[in-house]
């Protein structure tokens, strides 16, 4: 007999799995425990898994499935298994069912232990941490909760339709929870379990998914994954810096990333450089590789603002693939829309010191003496980049290339368009308001943000 216990973090799966293993003579498989042991013992599995678990992310399916296969294949004589917190993803579920079939076994029952995100938070920090190897922060717990939300639906529906399924609320744990579990397993073992109507299970799953969200009780800044877009000269640099500070997440600008890769002479920098030096556009897959590398660094795992990517629809698709591979989703796109006239007006006033590279503006940032650098007295010039014809060409190229991306995100309901023909403070406030609405949509309830 084989039983799987699934559900969010801190639902009480392990306590239950240990009792089941003892009472019914089953072998407990815990991927979490295997990973903790492997990290402690510095095995290959531990080395592979460590960067994922410290960020609150799932280990890749291949790693999880390899660990499962090792355990099951080495214990084919066992009376059966209780899978503790496994499978986590649909792919793991399908792999597990195949693996059991190969060993002439079945998955006989699935116990789904329900608990709310707020309770997960409470329990995660009330628990005396025995696994000091795995860093636990409010952010990594929030990431875990969001990751769970992304994968829960398909796996729940799969099991609700394919095996004996018990959904059980562990919000208020008591002995009766285990009594229910015991009765279920005995019923599965004796073939006397009478499943509730599928409609009723579906409804219970719907209710769980609809209510599975962080609330304002959650003591965490919200890890948002954002893209910021806008025509050249719209003030994206200034506003992404505001947003970065507001959300405590890094801004990843492809311009800076290219410069760093070129300067550090990395392999990706060499490929990109070969195109740039010939005056050609860097191909989408090269840019995507550079962005992927940066998005998978640890600071970006708790949210980011991406600037300069995606510029094309294929790049937007590439971004989805990069994020999905690490159980993340794009939460919103901030679009700073400034008219061409306004941008031409703004850039026409820019002045530049060729000696110390300081920038001025004849209206917004005047030098003390007209046409002269404050720092070194050099005569200010208009940069080639700021000349009207150059700006017009750049705007045209931008609109042609990027409008499809903006439409793509608008259709997906991710776009927050901000009319940015206004003073910096006004635009900033509009942008923060849009960001709060993205947070509300992601977590339903407003968080306590100033
Ligand atoms: Zn100067």
C-alpha cells in the first residue's frame, strides 16, 4: 500500500506521515529530509539542492525524481511507502505513478492536508528550527507560499480524479485529524473507502485555491516580479530607482548587464560583443541568456524590476520560460507612457560637459552660469544622442519594436499604463498606486505599505 501526503508548508504532514509509517508498517519517503541530510553531508544531491531550498524554491523535478527513484528502487521489498510532502509538482506526480507501476505498485491514496498561508507563517517561526542548514526568512517563506500556489491546482485535480482522496483541514490540529486519517487508510487498505462525489471534491479544491493567499497579517515585504517599460527618455532610470527602494528589490537593467559582461570578458560578453562591434542587434537568445543568469541570482529570487527586457514578443516568451523554470511568474508590467512631443521637448534641453560628463538641463537642472559646467568651467554641448533627428529615429524604432510587447501584456491583463507626461513626483505617485494594485491582485488584501 502506498499513500502520499501533500499540502502546504507546516500543515503537519511529517507528524502524520511518521505516525502512519509506524502504525501501518510503511517506509517514509521525505524529500525534504533527504535534502537536509544531503546538505549536511555535502553529497552531490545536497550541493545541487542547496541554492534552491535556501531561497524557498522547489528543487528541480529531475533532482526530486532522482531522489525518489533511489529510495523506491532500493526498497522494493517494503510493505509500501508513505510519501511525506511528495509529489510537489505535476511532473513529479506523473513520474511517481510511472515509477510505482514499473515496480508493480500503485498509489492507493492521497491525503491533502490544508492550512492557510497565515498559519504556515505562524508555525514556521514558532517551530524551533532544527535545520539550521536551511535559512528561513519571511521572504523565503513567502516565496514558498507563492510557489505552492502556482503548483497546487493541477496536482490536486489530478489526484482528486485518479485515486482515493482525502482532504483534511489542519488549521486546528487535534487527535480527531489523525482518527480521520487512520479511518481513510484502513478504508483504502480494505477496499471499503467510499469516495465522496467528484463534484464535492472539486468544490473543496476550488474553495481552498480561492482562499490560499497572503493577507495583511503577513509580516513581509512583498516579493514582486515586475517589468518596467517606456520610450527612451521617459525617466525609466529615475522611476525604477524609486520603485526599487519602495519594494526593496533590485532593478536589473539589460544595459548595465551588457556593460558588465563586456567589461568582465565573460563568454556571454564575448558573444554579445561580437554583434555589438559589427553594429548588429544582439540576438534574442543571447540577451535571454544574460537575463536568465541574472534572474537566477539569489537577490532576484525575492523580487525584481526588469528594465530593458523584454523588447520583443519572443523575448517576452523567453522571460515566461525563465520564470516558470524556477516556479515564478511575472506579476505586472509598469508602462511609463510619455508622448513623443514631451520627450523631444525634454531632450532638447539637455546639455553635457565633454570634460567631466556631467549632465544639465536648461529648465530642470540649470548650471549656475548659462552654457558653462559648474565643476570645471567647460563649455557645455548638446550630445549627438540628444539631437532632435537622433531622438526621433530612436522613438520610431522603439514604438515599432515594442508596441507589440505592450499589447501582448495588455491582453494578458498585466499592463499598468502610467501617463508620465508630468512632474517626477506626480509620476512616482501614480506608479506607486499602480504597484499597490498589482500587490492587491497578487495577494488580494492590501499589505501595510506607506
Ligand atoms: Zn564639467
